[in-house]
């Protein structure tokens, strides 16, 4: 097992689920429901699972286990659930992206998500349709490593789900955000407060009682129990829709050991770490307190340029930028009043989210072909569409805002339909390519970029003059060695810097992110900004890898799970499916 697990970890892209011995099946049954809840003291409608907060439904599986989740929708909105961080190799239709790998699941209908838990690490799940996950449909997914493969020693782990929180529902806020009459500057809505495991606090005297009549000031805080002298692995997940979050524990330092599920060389001791939207980070914390002591955990949201552009006087009146939790030593301290500890006077943290190095970098095949593409992003209004939308140009194609296709892209390429230009497609006709992507940001804000189906190497993060933006690149285009980071870091979310703008908001340079990955995972995969306001406005592209893998399969649409295909009414009566994902073998 040890040799096999090590091989699968170092040769990540050749993962074959059938090779894993003793894999088990994790079966879950979920009803997606709406109900009233008070995450921070203000009562509002939320989306959850089985009538409870989605944070209560952490998925835990061993690396290589098969996960089967029977999912029924009981809400009027459509439902698609993405398993963030999993590759879905040979189960591409299970990626859970509305308009790309399925049609949205409609009310009172059921589908079965059926996939393998790989790669190992700290991951999460969330709704992947418009801005839906900001209303509560998000939770943790932990894929456990083989015990004999752990390069770290710790006594126990805790999962901490960190998030911004809005009192108004996301659909209403989105309509206000994109409307140029209501929002002439295009500033994104700012959150009300910050949650740790869906718990936070708000000052009820500042809440608009006409809109939110139910409010309580004394919400219980998320509490972790430590034992003096032990070492704890905290699995941090930024599930926010907008806010970058800084996490710290009063009086305790931490060491980063993983980022987005990827093992990294242990960092120096830090007293704070920043997670951009959708990033995960595993840290080791030594329990240096004494019995019956307690300490605050702090989750501070980042606001002001380059994170938010809304003027401070237009923030919510009840704005609370810091979420709190408790670490207590011994069960006797659980019922004590809040800690009296103080925040750190000086901050020791990482310079940026690429300031780490992978412990076991993946080696690309030396014989693989090289390819290069250029993506440019901006956010603007146009004479033909006065709303604030994200626009993307792929390899010098005209800038276009992403429009969710009626026919999911994965199914369209399988049945031979043309791919709409409005999906901003980057089409790679074959797999087994080392693909480099230059991402230019022509917007003053930073953007956490997420690629589905892969982890990628981060070659460069920074800014370049406007006259240095490459107009083209292609097969066997070399990446200047001066742009390479000194050490390889792989993850699946990294921020591209904002441009430096003048007083009128015009970019004087461009943010540049260069990523590289090996493409032997055929499918239709999104590359997008994970700020939900931007994703929903079209700040998205689709990377299509090896379409022949699907279009030339003799089973046609029948190669996919019939339930996922059946989410689309136009395909529901098509060629019968095996009823099983293409990577699953039934016995």
C-alpha cells in the first residue's frame, strides 16, 4: 500500500481508481432545502442540507474511496454541486457545474453524484450555479491520506470553515450589483460579517429591524478543545463569496503544511495566514496554553483597495469585519465567558499566496508537447450592454462575457454540437500536453483564479507594462526563464494581481499570472475568478481538452451517467445510458 500510494501521489495525473486496494463506498443522502437560520444572529432564509446548515455535513473519506451522494432538490432554484479540488478523472460529468457538466437539478427531482475521492487533502463542496453558494450551500470535504504516507505528526485535526456572510440573499444583491443605475461605479456588495463554521456575531442595534426583525446579540462561538502539549492540524477553508480572510489564534503560532490539498514544505512559524476565496490551507498549531485557559481565534476580512472598491460610507451599517471563535483548554473551560486575550501586535505571515513550495512536485513527461495560450480579463460596461459584466479574450478572440449554455458543454462536444463562442472556449484538441496559460488582468482588483480538474504550477505572479502584454503564443512557445518562481508550487486557486490604475480607473499596467499544467484529463473544465460576483457576471472561460475522447466514443451520450444526462430535458430521451459514470466499473 505504501509503495502504491506514493506512486499515485507523485504520478498524480495517472491516477487509476481501480488500482487502489481496500477502497470503500461512502453513501450519503441529501435533500437540498431552504429554511430560516441565524448564523450571525440575524435571521434569514438559507440553503442547506436535510433542513440543517450545510457545514454540519462534512464529507470524510479515505483517498480512493468511492463517494455516492443521492441528491434531491426541494428548492425552487436549480441545483448543481461542485466537489472543489477533486479531479473527476474519468467521471467528468460529476464535476457538478451547471451548464458545463449538467443541467441544473430542478425541484423535486433527484440525481446521484458518484465519484472517487482523489486527490487526498482538504477540499470542499459548494453550489455551482450563479451566486447560490453564498446563501449557505457549502461545506467541507476531507480526503484522508494513508497513515503511513503522512509527512507530518499531529494528534488531532479540526476543520474550520471560514466565510463572509450577507444578510440579504445573493440573487437580490447580484441584481443590484450589475445594475448601472443602482450601482454606477460597479462596486461589489460588501458582506455584513464573518463566520467560523457558520457562527458569528453582529451588533443588533445596528441592524435594519424593518428588513431583519429577528436578531440576537449573543450567538455561541465555534469552540475547539485543546489539550496542553499536543499538536493540532487545523484544516482552514475560505468558503467566502468575496472576502479574502486572515486567520490567527491569540498566543499561538502555526506552520503551513498544505495548500489546496497539496503538501508543501513546512513554512516558517507564522502568527497569521491569508486565504483568498476558495483556497484551503492546512496548518499545524502547538497547544501552548494551560489547563482551563482559553484564547480567541480571529478571522479578519480584508477590505479597501485592491479588495473592495465600495466607499467605506456605503458599507452595511452593521458591518463587522472580524469573525471570532474560541480555543479552550479542557472541557471545563467550554462554558466560560469569552476569552480576554489580545490580538498579535505585529503580524508574521506569508508575503503572498504563491510564497510556498510543493513538497513533492509533479514531474511533467519530458516528451510531452508544449502549448501556450493567452487569456485577458476585464470588467466593464459596453454601449450594447450597460450592466457591469466580466469579459474574457482567449488567444486574441474578441472580448466576450461568459453566458451559461443551454446544452452543457461536456454533452455538446460528445454529440457533435458546436461550442458557443460565449463560453469563452480554449480548445485543446489532444491530451498529454504541457499547457501554459498567461492570464492578464486589466482590472484594479485581485482575482482568485480556479481551474477545475487539475492542480497547476504557478510560474509567475506580478505586474507587467501594458506594452509587454503578449499578443500571441502557441505551440512550443517558451516561457522566459526570468519569469519562473525559484521553487515549484502547485495548487488549484491563486490570485492574479490587480492592475495599477490612475485616478480615472484606467489601468497603467496589467496583472499577470502564468500557470502550467499537464492536460491528460479530458473534459470541459472551467477556469474562472472564484469571487462569486465576478463568476456570475461572466468572468469565466472553458478549457476543453481532447474533445475526440468524447465525440468518437461509440456509446455517444450513453457514456455518461443517465441521471446527469437526464437533468437536461432535451437529452432525457436520448440513447440509454449505462447508468454509471464512465470511470466506475459495476460488479
